[in-house]
């Protein structure tokens, strides 16, 4: 493209902004800014400038824009606003960082699929595979590796929302719904499931592993437990990345063993009944009380009571208390009138603590399982920000439940009591 002086000066203006915005590009000022002599040379010789090249950190290749494209993008570049590591906004665009489940899917999508642009009510949505906006944001955040193992421009996929005017901009909720509609269409048409992600240099994790692993050394495997179905559910939960889905799968582990917990309680209560003097069996009221006990235990086989039984029987709530989300610990402490839950705590307060925790987790499970349109929050669910903490607790509780099941006598195994 043959550029005039006005266009060359405009490119200088944009690139000067980029240099000011990202200190990294100060080292490339000579490449990005046309000197007066260079401008004169380009004009006099009618030189064809095909691309403006940006050497983003951590990248082996340049990211190139045609001069007209860069100039047209001036307003967006100058209005970059990093909302958070997963959402970047400009005057007329929003960029939601997304990712695929593994590198193979990422390669296949980029190489063999042309997703293309879609729209709804005049708002355009596009899957951006290489965006200068994302590249600048990642560089500004310094989320890159100096050894070129992780860059800022080509590593990310982003869903780009493009507005024609400020008047057409959607609010946060409506824009997110539009993004989710686009994610659905991509999954339906290509078979690839995009999930929300963020700008982050994973190499930092590798560099931090040595120190972290020294603090969390593994002493090898424990003695193997006999196989049970809860192990499959546990492994499935460990593999899931989405916090809410991970929670549901750990919940299934506890739910899986809960009928045994209820059955143990029923057996013990019934044994106590039969320990009564022989003369009691000639009393009609006593006989009816046996049927009442049986019916009441049958009624316990509902979702809420089943998970409550797991909390009271299948693992040690005292040892895991500190792993509970802060909001749950706070409610338990307030209710039992104690600052901590320990083995010295009044024994009557431990079942109470189990019941409080299990009820909150049951309500949280309902929140995740049921469609939003069909579910009304009770106020007892945990906040979304607490799912990672909750999953740490659920993982330990599920592990203990699996090992607890292994210790049960054969007559209480699931295959027998079903």
C-alpha cells in the first residue's frame, strides 16, 4: 500500500501510544516509528508498505497488520480497558478470552475450521485467533515468558463482540448471554466446546513447582483399597476443570455411599428396639413403634437426608473443618457458639455441625443442578467465588468416604443392601 504523509504520521501516533502503553515496545521504537527521513523516502520513492509488524514478547513470528487496518483500529487501540484477565474492552468491542480443553482441539480448530462471524440483532460476534488487542493487554499485564515459551499474541483465543455504535452496546448480562449463545453455536456446528479462560502465563506455574512441591512432598501411595464405584466418580471429579461440575462429581461420591450410612443408623436403631424385654413384644404400641421406626427410616431416603447421613457417618468433619469455605465455617461457629470445631468440642455439637454443612452443600448442589429459570436462591448457597475452596473440602471428604466404605462388613456393601 502506498501511504501519504498524513497516514504515516497517523501510524506514528498509534505506535507511540502503544510504546507508552506497553513499556516492552520501547526497545522497538526504531522499528515502529517512521523518522522524518524515512517518511520522505517512502513518499518520494512511492514505496509500497504492505504491513506494520509488531514483535510481541514470547513470539517467534511477527504479528502483522495492514496499514489501513491499523489506522482503522486506532480508536480501539487507544481505548483498551483491561476489566480483568479474562475480559478486555475497547470503545466498540469486547474480548472474552476463551480456551479449548486441550492443545489437540486447539490445533484442530485453528487449522481445519473456519468458525466465521455471526450476529444477533445487529451485534457481530467473532472468534479471534490472533488479536492485537489481546496481545497488547497480555503484554501490559506482563503475562509472557522471556525465553519465548509463552507469548502474548498467538496463544489466546477470544470471542470478540463488535458494535457499530455506542448506542448499540449491550449491558453486562445481555452481552454475556450473547457470548454463551455463540459458544453454543460453535459447539453445535464444530463439536468444539469453548470455555471462559484468562490471560495467564502458565510458565510461572512450572517455575513455582519446585518450591511448592518441596512444601507438599508426596510420600508415595497408600495401601490399595478394594475397588468400588466411588473411585470412578472420584477420578472423574479430579479431571474436571470447571469448579461447579467438579463439585457435582464429588457430591456424587458422597451421595453414592449415603444409603449405607442411613442403613447403618436404621440397623442400629432397630437392634436397640429388639433389645427390649421379651414382654414388650406382646404390647401393641410397641409393635406399632417398630413399624413407625421402619417407615421413618424409609422416609430418610430423600436427597437432603441422604447427604446429611454421609456427613455424619462417612468422614470425619472435625479433621476437615478448616477446609470448609469460610462462609460455612462462620455459620457453624455461630450456631454452636464456638470459635473452632475440635475433638474437644461438645459431642452433641458435632452432628449439628454436620447437619449445617450438609444442608448448605445440598442447597448449593440444587443451585448448580437446576436451571436458573426454575430455581430460586434460598440464601443458604455458597458464593461462586468459594467453589474452589469447597472442592478442596469435597475432595478430602470423598476420599475418606471411599476408604470408609472399604472398612464396612460385607452385609453393608451396596451390592447387598440395594
